[in-house]
C-alpha cells in the first residue's frame, strides 16, 4: 500500500527556513533590547545615587565650614570679654548663646529636592543621610562629622561667667568700694563701703565678683582677705608742774568716764549694765545660689525671731545675752548674739525677723545682762 503525502510535513522547504530565521531574529532582538533597557536603568540609578551623595557631601562641608567660622568668632569674642573685665559679661554671654542657637538652626535648615532628606542624630555625633532614587532603591550613608560636637563645645565655652560658686569667707575693703545689686558695673549701686570694712561672702562668680550675705555684690579685686591693722592713736599728756594738779585731773577724768560707761539698772530683778544707744536694723532669711533661703547663723544655730541678733563681735561677742529696752518687736527684750554681718559695725545690732520689709531702722538702748 502506498501512502501519498505522509512525509510532506517533515520536509524542510525554503519558506519554512525563512520563517524560522525571521522568528529567531525577532526573539534575539527582543532579548538584546530588554538587556539594553535594564542596563540603561541601572546606569541611570547609579548616576543619580552618585549625584545625591555629592550633594550631601557638599552640604556637610558647608555645615562644617560654617560651624568652624562661628567657633572662631566666638573664641575671639570670649578673649575680648576677658580683656575688658567683668563689664557687660552677662549681656555678651546671652548674645553668644543666641548666636550659637541660630547658627545650629541655619546650618541644618536645608531644603532638599523631592525624594531626598537629611536627618541629624540627636546625639550630635553622627549625621545620617537618606537618598531615594526614581526606582525606589534606598541607600543609607553614615558620615561622622564634628559639626554638632564643635557647636556644643563652643556653647560650653560661652557659658555665662556669672555662674555662682559657693565660697564662704570674710574679706575686707581695700579702698572705698561700691556695693551693687548684681555682678557687674552696669547694675545699680546699693551703698558704699569704707576702707577696712568687713564683708561676709557666701559665693563668687567667674567674672570676679563676690556675693555678700545680704545678696549684693562687690568687686573681688577691690577686697583682701587680710584683716587691716587697727591704728592706735597714742595721746601724750604733758605732766603738770605739780603733783596735786595731775592727781586732781586724773581723778576727775576717771570718775567722769566710769559714770558715763557703767550706768547700772535693775530690770526684772537682774543687774544690767547699759551700753548706751545702738543703731537697730533688721534682716531676714538670706538667699542662696540655688534659689532657696538660708536661716543658719554664723555660729551654726537656726535663726529665730525674738531671739537671734547679729552684732560686731568685737563689741558684742557671740553668745552674749542683751536686753533691749522698749523691744521694737514687742517681746520681752532679751536677745542672744548668734550671727554677724559685714555691714554690722560698732554700736549696732541687726535683729532677725521673718519679714524684714515690715521693719524700719531705729535706735534702741542696749543693756548687757550680768
């Protein structure tokens, strides 16, 4: 039996070879085109990434340069302030701090194109830059910079030089000095101290001022810790020609002095000696650098209204019990010397009260209780 046309499909004809070649060419072209497109996309993404990294590095360089310039100007300002002394220190310091804050904000307030962002680590030691490409591929680059660290150091260097440090001592005026309400010559003058006046100090500032126990300030360079020597005036009395005249004069002088200084009184059944009239002032709790108030006396006791007074210890030593006639506080008139103050000199007592603003300076007669 003969099958006609059974091998016709398996024969290679010219038309079939041509069709197969065209199909193979089309497939090859598609593959090459796809490979080329992918390569171009990868190249573009890499190029965009390099451009973004260059922009970030440029911004970081500008930031570091700006901060370094700011640091140099602040160091020059600090040197000028030290050369000029204490005048205007607090104002200059406040200005420097504001400049530092503005510099930090302006250095990092940079607007990036859409899809880019610059974020600063709150520790101030590391800056993280995130760049997003059009193909949504994100690359994070970490770069260490000294910009924020330098800013922090500069801020510490320009810290207000009026910072108080505890310092307890008694100093003396080397000349006539002004007592001011703040640590600087721009503050109001409260009063003047004479040469040799004692000043109770509770703190000192970095710009060369002492804070007194009354909350005022004196310039440190105008004081000394050495107690001034007391100048004793010796009066030479000429000897009279007769012994009788000398004896009479001495007797009269002694009698008059004794009578004026040893006036005795009997109060509440107690023998007392009058010291005469004393200037009487009033003081209250003393402010401390941390904002609280101190009621501790120089002898270590706690102040109490109606008992505690401050005096010149060369006149009324600590522990002395006195009687104040017509007690201004309306009490029994008995007080104990437990405190002292730089402004309390000679025949003067300073009575402790809870509210010193309610009392005015007066004059009282003081007796020593025997």
